[in-house]
């Protein structure tokens, strides 16, 4: 599949825009089942909303739109609201995540209620499970122990009826002196994590996306005839956005839903399939984009021609050609910058390039595959301590520093809210936030306001921990929501022997570091769907970079590099005007030769 004709001049640009809008209109009016391959910046979310808004008001049958993140689903709602179609956000229509669709229509209707046991709850990640239930203690020799959080573990899903297998990532293995743990001890704590996960799912009825999918697969088989009546009667079609993120299990479920008589429209970009743990070998989404009628959106309204050409060299799937740049800055003269990684001088070099281009710090991204490569990010930036006092101080530290790592801020916000509830209410640590709010009669927005006030009013973390805890206790006691349930006693005190230390030291985050301005940082996986005027990608300073550049420069597939190419593709396609790649100096000549061979303007910069 090729891009639109590259006709020079203003007239040529308008013709290309007209052709791209015609392809979008085709998507708005085409009848499902349908698959849509959309390049980055193709305006697919807006086009999905336009298709939805073409629905006449007052219809008895609705449309279901499912994406992989709440952010994407929220964007669909925002755009529909802006167009004055709030009726399309209500029954019989549904805008949700794919997890939410499976949960709401394939699982929850078939769960049997047992008042003697906890109600079933769908949670996004294990970090949303009650803090006390996530805690795992590994007993060591001489009475010592190491404490873990279930949210620290990665789980691999063998498929079928096999239980998930836990592993502990390296950054968690070596934190807090855990390098002293033997492989046998790590294996033991992984088995404990598997047991704890089983307990939370089966005894406490907490289901993440994987548990929901397992039950959905079972109920689709068991209640097939019933679902064949109810789903097509409720919806005219199911739209699945970001379909490239589907796992093999997702595709199986989607195909079964289609077979029930509910037409399915899938839309996505196969070259952005960057979750290999969800599928073995070829991305599962390839099954969705090779059947039925296919529409291609190859007009890019986001990036310059240079960035579109750069992205085309990274594609690993079937040839699609170079996407056509349609933005007003389509002919931007900014080259691709190759910056040597050398003692963080690439950060200053990128800042200087963006300054020269007139791009403000808030419209810049610094991205990496691994969060540890990001400036100012350490093993503890996304890992709150397990102690209550330390966890509260950690959350306050991360949020007050305005850490540009959004994932760390999200974890800190959840931690702050959880610690407030644990301070105010007995046994709050053994229930989800939703259950706690229901039990104690607190509106979620009120908790958000209280958390913001606490963050502002808590004392400075530079004072001694004992004094900080005293003032914090007084403040939290004053702000406690009215309740007949007594508050817990003996909370929020400095750990033994640490009362004279600065309170900030209990967060174990070290001195504030990172970029000196509002430049955003994040992992590549965390910024899908976002964009910025200037983007710099940090390559790892090890053999992985060598393997990736060799794969890129030669075009010869190599084990373990195909997904890395797609991850890099996602990163560079976030950029609107300026793209920079920071990599080991020895790798720059080969990459420069590769890019220039494709007619891409390239410049390099030495260490500042």
C-alpha cells in the first residue's frame, strides 16, 4: 500500500488533503465488517467520532467503541461532546476500553452473586488492588525478611487453563539490597506472587484484564446462543480502536463476537504493535487486518515530510510506502539529528536544538524504551516503599517535584489517595478505593480535592522526620471526612532510629534530578497516541543499540529486533517538527548513511 501522490506546491498539497479527506469519508460511511490501517497522525480518532456522530438521534440500537486505554476512550467522549452529540455517550451506546467491554458484556452478566463473599471487581492493574493484600513477605535467614509488592511482578500467560507465571524484573531484584537474594529465593518469591494473584482473583474476586479475558473465553463458549441474541440486538457494530495492541486471546474473542452476528470494525497501525508479550511471533493483529474489506488512511496531518520518511525506514511489515505529510509544516526544513550519547550532553544538545527552533520546553518529549534510561529516573521513581509513612512521603516527594515521568506521577497519586484512606479509616488497606469510597460515603471528586489540599498543606520535607510526622498527623486528623467509624490509632510515625533524619530521606529518591525545565519524559509505550513538536529518543548504551542499528541499516531481520524497530517507529512518529536520536557515537556513521540513502536530511552534533 502506498501513500498519496507527492505533488509539489500549494495546489498539490490541497489535492493530497482532498484525497485524504475522501479516504476518511469512506471510513465514515462504509459498512462493517471492516478493517482500517491508519498511519500515525491520520486523524483516526476524529474520523471514528465523525462516524459515530453520523448516527441519527433516538436510535434503539447503539454502537460500542472500545480502545485499549481510558485516555483514548476519554478522547472519543471529548470530541463527541465538542460536536454537541452528548446523546451518543449514553445508552444504548457504549464508549469504553476493550477490557471494559469484555467485562461488561461477556463476563459480568454471568457472575453469580454471593453475599457471603466480596463482590467481583474489575481492576486495571494489580496496583489498583488493596495495598495490604498486595504485600508479599519473603522470610530470610536469621529472622530477616524482604518485602515485595504484587504490582512489582511481571506475569506471562501460557494460554489455555495454565496459570500465569511470575517473574521479578531486574530493577526490582536489585533494589533495597535485594542483590543479596539468591536465585532460589527469587524463584520462591515469584511462586508466592503467583499464589497471591490466585488468591486475589478467586477469593477476593479482583479481576485484571487477563482474568477477565479468561472468563470471557469460557462464557462465550458456555452462553454462545444467548450472546448471539443479545449482542446484535444491543449494538449495530463494535469498533475497536488501536487494534494493533490486540493479543492472540483478544483476536480470538473478537472473531467469536463477529461470528455471533455483531459486525466488527477494527482500526489501527500494524507497525505500532509493540506488546510482544501478548502474542508469540507475528503480531496477533495481522489476523485482523488481512480479512474482509480494508481501508487505508495514509495521510499524516501531524508530522513533516522528513519525519514521515524517517518513519518509513522503520516499518517491518508489508510495504506501505511513505505516508504523505499534510500539515501546514509538511515542508519543514528541520533535519533528523543524530546526537552522540555522552555523559548526558545529549540533553543539553537537544534543548539547544529545540530552543533554536522556537519550541517551548512543554512541547518536547524525551523518550526511552526503558524508564531507567530517562533523565532523573531511578529504580525507586516508580516504586513506592511498603511502609505507610515512607509511602506517604514518597508520594508527596514525587508529586511536589513535578516529576515529568507521567507513569511515576500516576503511581504517586494512587499511593497518596490510598495512604489518606488508610490513615482515616480502619481496614481501608484491605479494600479497593472504590469499595472504600462506597463504604465510607465519600465522593471520588471530594477525595481528589482532599488529596490536592494535603499535597499543598503538608509541611516541608526538609524538616526532621519526627517533626514532619507530628504536623502531618495534625493536618490529616483535621481533614478527615466525617464518619461514625473510628479512625485507626498509632499511625504516621517516623521509623525507629530515623526521627532526626530529613523527612525527604525516607522517600529513598535522592536529590531531584532530570531535565531543568518542563520537558516531558516517558517510556515509548506510555506515550502512544500523544505528540510533541520536538522528540528525542534515547537509545540504550549497550549491545541492544548495536543490534537495533544493524537491523535498521541493513534491513535484515534479526531475532529480538523486530519489535524494537516498531517501538522506535512509535517514538519518532510522536514528533511534529523535529526528531533527534541519541545513540552511541560509534553507531552514528552507519545510521547516517542509511538515512541519507533514503533522501532524508541528517545532521550530527558532537558532545557539548
